[in-house]
């Protein structure tokens, strides 16, 4: 008898299996029917000749799981049904010793990593991190444990520092305050452990993308797509002349959004933008004043007529530089 899966919400039989997230989703209404389903398909690789099929099943290889997802759980009691394969050198009494050694191996190194991966999954859910960032964080956690960096430090702080380092490396816009809040870790301790990992692994971190910060904040405060594009164009123009150098990316992005939305039907308050960006209102006011001063001095120019009309109340004379190679063109006065 063949069993057919149907959606409990709409009754449709068109189901989509997402191999990355392990979810089964209805292809008609989008309802998630199952989460974190194990992959029961046969693996093409063969490891042992003793088994009938010689194929393994289960989840994929992952650094963020204990024993990298290939562990075998043995219960407290040993039950062996049937008979052993003919010619096998393993006796029934040997299973007790195998269980003891399995327990010893687990408790040596993996014992310290088990809670770390548990905290890592909690941080992942709180911050909505992609799989690539989680895997990179798990790599940093394992290396830190191998190098003895966890001694004298809490495993929670090392895990949070690894997550923040992975976010910085992959240019995922997550601030130190957000990671500290998601992991319930002291910000100063997190910052100290992050600098330790940075010195140890000698990572060359890329500069945080201002446009990604603008997109993140704009989505969180509900800014329209047109305002978001105008803010990205403006921040790209400011980056091309080096205005954003040395400034907080999230604070600068929030100030640009405040400037673009000011005196429009989508105006956002400084308090709201400061809470979303994780900065103070004073930071946004200072960055906004610097932008107005730069605008009135006509150091940066803009070709976008709609952006000019929006920024006119602050006497703006901006020209958005459409291409990065235009930065050396002569200034056009308006």
C-alpha cells in the first residue's frame, strides 16, 4: 500500500523538500509540514563490506554537530538479538568493552564541545544566521578548543565570539551588541574574547558593507523599496569619497536612512532608528549634522532628481555617482 503525503492546510499533494534546511513545504500554500527531517536516502559511498547494502543513511556532515554528525548512540543496556555474522571475531561480551570505550572517547574532547554546539544553535535561531555562518562558527569553536583557548573562559563567550567573527568574515550585518544579547553574554567579555580569536587565527576581515547595513535597517523599520534604493545610492556616493571611513557602519547607515526619509510620508524617528541599529540617538544626530555640513559644502553631487527633491529642505546639492570610476570627474554645480 503506497502512502501519499498531502498538505493539512489545503489538501494539495505538491510538496517540496528543501535539502538545505531539512523542511518539507507545500508547493501551493507554502505551509511548512515538517522541520529538520533527516535524509534517509542511501549514500553512494561504501565503508564496510560486512553489511548487506554497504551504504549509510542519515544527516549530512556538519561541523556544528557533536562528532560532526556521524556519532553512534549506545544505550545504557546492551541488547543483541539474533546471531553475529559467521566468522566474526567479535564476541557478545566484547560489546560491553566497546560501550565503555565509546563513553570514554566521548567524554574526553567532545564533552566540552557538546554545550558549545547547543549554545550555537540557540544563537543561530535568535539571529537568523545562515548555514554557512554557523558552520564557520563551529570551525572556530573547534580550533579554539584544540588550541586550549577555552581554558579559563566560559564556553558561552567563546561560542559567541566565534559567531561574531564568522559574521564579520562573511560580511553578515550583525553587531557586537546583537550577538551579546542573543547569547546572553557580557559585551566586554565578548569583545575581549573576539579580539583573542582575531589575533590567534589572524583573520583578514573585509570592511563591513554599508549597503548591507542600509538594507538590514530599512527592512527592520519598514521603509519602502524606493527609499531603500535611494539610501543605498547615497551611501555608495558617500563611500566613494571616503566620508564613511572610521565611522560605525550601522550608525552611519541609520543616519542616511533618517536623512532620506526626513520630511516625507515615510519619516522615521531618531529613537526608532537608534534602537534598531543598536546605537544612541546622539550618534544619529551627529552623523546627520555631518552629512548636512558635507551637503551644503557641495563636496558630493547627485544626478538623481527625485533624491534632490527629497533632500531639498536641507539645502542638498548631491550627485549620486553611478559608477565607482566616476569619482575623479569634475564637480558639477547646481
